[in-house]
């Protein structure tokens, strides 16, 4: 008769005061930095966060390098670092690769949608504005539900992952962490708006990549516990003998032939589509960018982000598995030694903190605590801006105050950011109380949101889409997705309960069925009686400042870009997209310019389709599938090559995300610094 395995408590390496210091102190440090930067921006530059267009969409002027950096930072959730390390610990080398694939191809493909936003609805503030303009109130209410549901799931994942890590490393109370984490974030978002989140994203990305480099050099170079790629390979081979992986070739952690890894790859791809297409935070970045550079930014962002989970999890996740039995006198013991991580500790994402504690002791614990905090704050800041935009434009302005001024929109956004920061803490506390953690939300996200992906994506890009198709796709997909979820859970795991609903095969059945039937119903019903929408309605969505000017002057306003100074400046008119004048007399040259821009954006869409298809072909098929079907177990030389590729990719991505935004904004930085210096000299 076999006995149940015993597990040990995860022993904190740091004092509670360190946890409170990081959560509160670092958060308010960034708030102070943003206050200073926002003050300089308001005083010495033409954009002010007091403007609603600047606060919610950064005046649609953000350049591709900063958009790329913002995508990397906002897409690096706590799950990106913790869950990717968990699957590396559980499945081996296949886990980090599939996690990277599951976020990269969606970002690249969203570049196509982003180009359509610029082409067909460049005046929109949210994707729900586009839905309402095209399909009316009922569809708007349906997708408002999906939009807020997505943000709830994302916020829950962020805070549960972050608070679990803070609690494990410092012993800080989990509920206190859930409430304190969003406070500093809310402060700097209120100070600076969307542009502030981009600037903080850049600083967070610097810290993120520096920490990845630190752990890389430590694990593969200087750590007494590992110290080389060759030593890590030997430890993983030994781990394969002691604790073989079910479904892996030879039980090895050093093979892409992993049945569980392949299933996880499918789940994370489906979950990634749901998390991206339903999340206003990513639409916000598309809206904020320069029209012609939107797709470039998303393509570069997807490629750059791939290095984060691949390099980080390949280092810390595999190190956690290799160091499971570490009890050396010269290095700290594994935090749960002599027991392995328990299922609840694994699901909470503690593999990476455990490895960091062994590799670098208290320094490693502080470092991983800081990088997880950075991940939570950067992603949460995007969510706060996104959810405040949904509330202020799609609820307050749509249903309560249609004539709301820009000042009102900014004020309401500030109030709702404060409310949501508190509600995030309450929501995470509720989830924690019912024993729902990061892993549960990660697997369930695709099951809940996948039916909305195709209808939302086609709303801005397919002229034949009908209202009936949208409703049949979203509701029919949800019905069959939930049905497959319940049946799959029951047939595969024997009973339906909270734990089994988040098991990999249950989640895969649900997400796949939801996406498949949603696509069939959306496209099929639309083709029965296809529309012939010319997008003139969505192109006529005006920025708020244009609407107010139109009300004052009594002139009908079509669409024009948000830069309020561009009216008399030829240069700024060339920078805006699909502009139409306030007057009814259309300049012929401007008409021709609009037609050229339309053709240019259509070409951008085709390029995005080609590039994303090539990227998908490489990372989904050409690299992993031959390794899977050949049943190849990595040799030491090939594993060294594989690890070297992940390190090179991390260095290339880090250099790009850090240097490119500085280079492309060098003139603006010089203007602000020069003006500040002259002001001080006076």
C-alpha cells in the first residue's frame, strides 16, 4: 500500500519588511519618477496628460520602438515568468519553447488587426467603440461583458502570481500584497496616463532583461550549484532517472517529444489569442501608435517578447528541477528540501523563486521578487488604462453623458482607476479565499474568452461580417465551449470539480471547441446573408477634441487625427492618418493623400500577413515538430547549442528594446532636457 507523498512548507529567505519595502517603496518610487517626467512633459513638450486624447491614447503619436517595448513589458505578466518556469520544471525544455510560441504568434498576428484599426477606425479610443458604431447597442453590451471579463481574469492572474511570490519569499501576508501591489501603479498611471505607462514600460524592460542576464550568468557560469551548461545537462539527466516525466521520450527533461508539453503548447496558443484580442490594453497600444508603424511595432514586439519566457524559464525552471535535491554546504538548500514542490506550490508558480533562492541565496530571492514586481506593475498599468478607457468612453460617455468634455473624461478615468485598483485587491482576495491560483486562471482563460476572439477580430477587418454572425459566433461558441469543457472534464478526469476544470485536457477541449465553433458560426452565418460594409461609419469616429470643436462651431465633423496643433501645420498633417477636414470643402490634394494612405495601410496589412505567417511556420512547425516526431533526446552538444540560442535571443531582444526607443526619441529627449536646462539657468 503506497503512502501519500509528504511536502514541506516553502521557507521564506527574506524578512516581511523586505516584501513591504518592495511592494510599497518601489511602487511609489516609480510614481515619483512619473510625476517628475509628467511635469517636464507638460511644461516643455506639446503633449499634456490633462488632455483626454493624450491621457487615453498618447495623442496617437507613439513611435514603434516604444510601442514594441510596451508590448514586451505589458505582455510579460507574472505568469510569463512564473508559469513558463513551472512548465519547464514540469515538462523540461519543451515548456519554455511552447510558452514563448503561445504569446509570440498572437502579437504578430495582432499586427494585422492593428493595421486595420488604423485603416478603418483611427479615431476610436476602444475596440468597443468600433463594435457599437458598426453593430449597435446590443453587440456593444455583449462585448463590453467580454472586455471586462478579460480584464478581471488578467488582473487576477497578475495579483495572485505576484502575491504568491511575495508571500513565499518574504512571508508577507498574501491579502496585504493583493491590496498594496496596485496602489503605486494607480498613482503613476493617474499622473501620466498612457504615455506614462510606456515610459515606465521602458524602465521595467531594462530591469527585466538585466535580471535575466544576471540569472543566466549565474546559472551557467558562476554558481557553485550548477556553474555550466554541461553540469546542468548532467543534473537534468539524473533528474530524468529519479523523477521521469510521463509522456516524454525516455522520461527525459531534455526532449521536445513531450505529450504534455505539446498539449500545453496548444492551450497556451489558444489562451494567448483570448488574452490579446479581448484585452483593451493591447488595442490601446495599437490606437496610440503612428499609423504606418503600427504593424512593424507589433511584429518586433512579438519577436522580442519570445526571448523572455524562453531564456528566463530555460534558466530558472530547469535549474529548479536540477537543484531539487540540492543540500550543499556552500549553497542554500532547496526551499522545500528534502521534499519536492507540492502541487499547490507548483500551481502558484514557485519553481522560479525556488531556483533563484538556491542560485543566489537572499540576493536571488530579492532579484526574483523585483522582476515579478516589475512584471505585475507593467502589465497592471496597461490594464488600469484599458479598463478606465472602457468605463469612461463605453459606459459613462455612451450611456450617461454623451456630451462629456475631455476634462470630464480624464476626471472620470482618474476616479475609476482608483476604484479599480481597490477592486483588483478585493477580486484577488476573493479568488485566493476559494483556492483559485495563477495556474487555474492561466488554463481557464482560453476556455472562457475564446468564443469572442474571431468576432472581435473580424469586426474591424471583414466587410461581410453581420450582426447575426457576431451574436451566433460569440454565444454559440460559448455554449459549445462550455459543453465541451464539462464533458471533457467528466470523461477524462472522472468528475467535474474546480480542480479538474483547470486540468490541461479539460482546458484544451473547451478552448478549442469555443474557438472552432465561434469561427464556424461567425463566418457561416455571415455568409448566408453577407453585409457590404464600407467602414465609413467607423472611419467617422471622431476624437473627443474634434467632437467638442464641432459642437462649438456648429460644423459637422467627420474624422480627423488627434493632434490639436496640426490644423495649421503641414508637417503634422502628413503624420496623421486618414484625416478629413472640419469644413465641408475637401481639398483635392488631401483626398489624394488619404487614398495613398489607404493603399499604404492595405500594403502594410499584406506584409503583416506574410511576416506573421512565416514566423508562425518557423516557431510552430519547422523547429519543434521535427524534434517532436523524431523522438530526439538532446545530446550535450545540442543542448549547449539550444541554450546558447536562448541566450543570444535574450541579448538581441534586450538590446533592441532598450536602445531603439532611445534612438528614435532622441530629438524629443533633447528638446525636453534642453528646455529644462535653460529653465534652470534662468
